[in-house]
C-alpha cells in the first residue's frame, strides 16, 4: 500500500470513528482525502521545480488548467501517486518554458497557436472524453454525459475568458502568458485522452518505476 493510501485511510478511519459513520461514508472520505493529498503533493513538486527554474507561476497555472479538465475528462494514469507527481514536473515545467518562448513571438502567431490549441482540445474531447481507468470504469450513460458536458463547459469558459482577456489587453506579455498557460494545460490534458498520450505517460511511468526500484530495492513508493 502506498503512503498516501495509508494516510488517507487512517484519516478516514479516525473521522468515521469520531462521527460514527458507516463503511461506505468512510470509503468516500478516504477517496476524497487521497485526492487532496495527491493534488497537494503534485502541486508542491511542480512549484518547487518551477521556482528553481524561474517558471513558478507558469508551471502551476498550466498544471491547474490540466487538472481541472482532468476531473471531467479522465486520461492516462501513472502507476503510483509519486510517479504521477514526477511526471507532472517532467511535463509542466518544460511547457512553462515553451509558454515563455511562444509569448515572445509575433502576436498573430501567438493567437494562431492558441486558437489551434483550443480547436484540438475541443476535437479530442469530443472524440475521446471521458476516458476511464481499468480500476474505475465508467458504465452509466448519465455519468458519461455529465462528464462530457462538464468537459465542454470548462473548455468553453476558458476559451471565452481567453477571448475577453485578449480583447481587453492586446499585446500585454503577462496576459498572453496567462492565456497560453491555460490553453497549453487544456491541450496537454486532451492529449492524455489519446493513445499517444497514454503511450507517453506509460513510457515515463515505466522509466520512473525502474529508477524507483533501483533506489528502493524493489519496495513500493
């Protein structure tokens, strides 16, 4: 059992004991605690490496954009919470550098890239969303419809907000970077819905797993 599993189940067990909750509610609490812990750990690692490389807010904003869409769209999964967090660092910190570079290009090129990212995000979400996991398959049609609706609503809100910001603050470098961070985060998350995104994630996951086993002697993270 992974450390986050143990912590979340211990928290849920103590809360259930104090509040006299049944097993089903305890499981819900454990699941929520696990999600909070994993998110906090992932954001912490991204923030640390983003700070070290001078792209703190860009990397964090990209990761938040991706994670919000992931709540509805699903996507490729790593084999452990720690590897998931490290993969986030590997993906989002370099993307932050790409954002800074793209923001320095001609304004027309920048907005063309943003438009292309949103079009690709819409298309991939329409084609694949939602993507479940073997551990938690999505079988109910109403759940699938709800997740698809949530995905498209989130993408649309982000696109409209980006359009408004672009119209109000033309050629403002900071605003361009914010819009780019959001569009890059959504675009990456939509890629994780595809077979290519699964392949990239699996390759990174396997690579990190080998390193982890070398460092820990085969013990679980």
